[in-house]
């Protein structure tokens, strides 16, 4: 399979993960049952500064994943700090909304503000959950897996081909030029097994979309991958739309972004 042989090391890693893509939603939902059964108070960082994100309930993440949007907003009224609340692995509502492409949920969370919170809310078991600790949702937040891809909500939606949800994130400040996988682990391991001075070991959302599109021109050869379905015209159209959308919002490949004369990438990463 020519495309597979020519793809960069980190893209080979993502392609192997893509073979298991039909299991992604089930695995994440099962994870939610285990790790998000109860809502917990937010803790304070070790330096005593900004409180760490509060833990959210399974009910909230389930609503973010499946809808309805009204239920998500209702829970945010009661727990306004859940705009940045997370699971034990750092998934926020914006992340799990990307499992099935919940664009309306994504917009509601990004646009929710503390003045919408229920003034009569009295959560004795959630002392950190009030408007004084409120921060609006961060479209560039990453998951915090010890092992696994530390992706942004935009990366989740781009990889799954959710055009409208990606559009909402970009319209609300998602940065298309952040590393697709913030952990760097995948690229480092792949590069060690197939080193090349000419291949970047990190990738952006645009790199991923363009690689997905390259599969579609591979003479309809799916190799030994039973889940290879990028030749489906519907899927090809989705990734073409995503490419246009990302480019319209200033997206670059990792190589173009890091070799620009002004090299704004390092400055942007430091700002975040």
C-alpha cells in the first residue's frame, strides 16, 4: 500500500489507531462509566494558586456525549465551573462532545457564562462550584492521559471528520496549529523506529486531514485493514471540507508552521 509506506512516523501511529476507530466511541463511553460516577470538588494546585479543574459527573459527560443540549445547559446552571471540569484523564465536555460531533453542545458550553448560573444553587458537596471560580470553556484544552494521545477538542473532531463541530470550535478560538498530540510520545517512539531528518515528528490538524485525503487516492486498495473506508465519497467530502475550513482559519502543516521566517509557533505555545 503506497500511501502507508510513504506516511510520516506519527501518521503511521495514527493510522494504526484508526484501524480501531469503530471501537473508539464504545471505549470512551465505558471509560466514563468507570471514572466519572460522581462529581468531586476541585483541588488547588501544589503552588496554592489557581484551583485545578473540578471533576464532573458521569451524567454530565453522558449528556455532553449524546445530548440533549438542554440537559448540558441545565447542569451548567447548577455547576458553572463544569465548563472546564474534567474526568480523571482530563476529558472535558468539549472533548466527549467530539465523539459523535455534538455541535450544539459544543457551542452551548463555549458560550456559557457565569451570569447564567442558577443564583439559588446550593451545593453543599461542591464548595468550589460557584461563579467566583468560573472560567469560560477553553477550546484548546488537552486531555491529560499518562499514556495515550493528549489531544484538543479540535483534534478529536478533525480525526473523526466532524465538520460542523470543528467549525464551532474554530469560530470560538480553537488554534488549528497546535500539535495534534501534545504528549509527543507517539512521534518520539515512531521516529526512534524509523528515523528521518526530513520527516517532522509532530503534526497539526492539517497534516492529519491531508493524510486522510491521501488514503482516498490509493487506488481503492484497503490492504489488510477491514475498517479502511476513506474511499467512501462521503468521508472524502468530509475531509475536503475540513481542509478548506482549517485553511480558512490559518491552518498550516507542522513543517510550514515551524519553518516560517517569524516562527510564531514557539511564541504561541508559550502563551498557552
